[in-house]
């Protein structure tokens, strides 16, 4: 006999969701990773520059694993609970953590960095990125792709074609070129994800808040109960995440 719906809901609704550590989901959900190895590539790029900036660093989980860092290494975060985690994790490694509002401008001077990086940004401020990059400097990121976790989104709120279109590689390419940056690399992969119980779904939606933006357990309790019964009858709920690898360069003057 599996755990009850109410037990799973109460546990997942009470779990802390600060930072980008997903270890709470170990044994409860799985997600394939892109083949390109973003953190490994990030590390190799950081080794070749003198000044770098990581945008939306979360709790610093990915950046901290990409050391050693250039002489100037800054990171920004907009959500205070994440910023507190990132400060604790990154300051001992020599990274300056700046807490900023989730809107432009970036709090740095023109042409301050050789490399600007980010992993899973919700919005990308292309003109600001170009401004803070030195001529010849690089933007390197793993971004959310179109229709990521579409099965989960559609289960709760239906298709979101306009939102998904913003993340399509063709749209991203147009945004990059409109900011007078050159596309060096732009590719997409789609990965399988499985959720083994309704608690894993609740935790994921509480943490990755843009998936179902108005999600609360109270608002979606009936749909969650149906999902619990479906998983018990049919096995894991399967969805697919999409990711883009994006590399763009500010032209050398």
C-alpha cells in the first residue's frame, strides 16, 4: 500500500524550496541531462578570461562547481533566499555576490566582463548583456527551451503557445541578432522526466515557479488528487524538458 494522498501533499507542501538543489527529489523523480555538459563547458571558459559575471546564479550551486574562477568573478541573484545561500556558498571562493532587482539595468559599468553566463534564466536582457561585455566578449548560457515540461503545464493550465514561442531557437536567434550580437552556437535538446508520486510534482511546481505560475496546493487540490490516482494506476507521470545551449559574441570593435 502506497502512502496516502494527504501524506504526500503535506510533506511536499512543507518542504523548503530555496536554491537550486533538487536532491529532495532523489528516488521520487528523474530528469535526463543535456549531452553538452553545461557546467563542464562553463568551467573551461572561466579558465580563459580575466573577468566574468554569472546572472541569476540561484544559490550558487552550478557556479560553485565550475571553479577555479578568474581574478574578477561576480554573480547576481534577485531572490533574497537564494541570494543568502549564494553568498554563503560563493564568498569563500572569491565571488562577489550582488543582490539586484529582477529588471534591467545590470549594476555594472560598460564593457566590464569578458564572459557573461547564466543557467535557466526566465528573461534575458540582451541589450544589457551586450553593454557589459567587452568587445569580443562572450555570452554563454543554458536556457529553457520551448514547451519545456509541456505535459505538466497542459495537465494543470492547458497549452501556452504564445509563451512557448518566446523560447524557440528561431526567436532566441532573432533576439540575439537584434542586440547586435553574433550567434556562435545555438542548439536544443529534449529530455525525458518522470515523476513517481504526486509529492514530487508538488515540490517541482513550488520550486520551478514559472511552470504553472499560479500554482498552490489549495488552488489545484482536485487536479492533484486526480494525478495521484493516475500515477497509482498507471505508473510515473512522464514529461519532457527542453534546453538550449546558447553562445553569442559581441563583435570586436
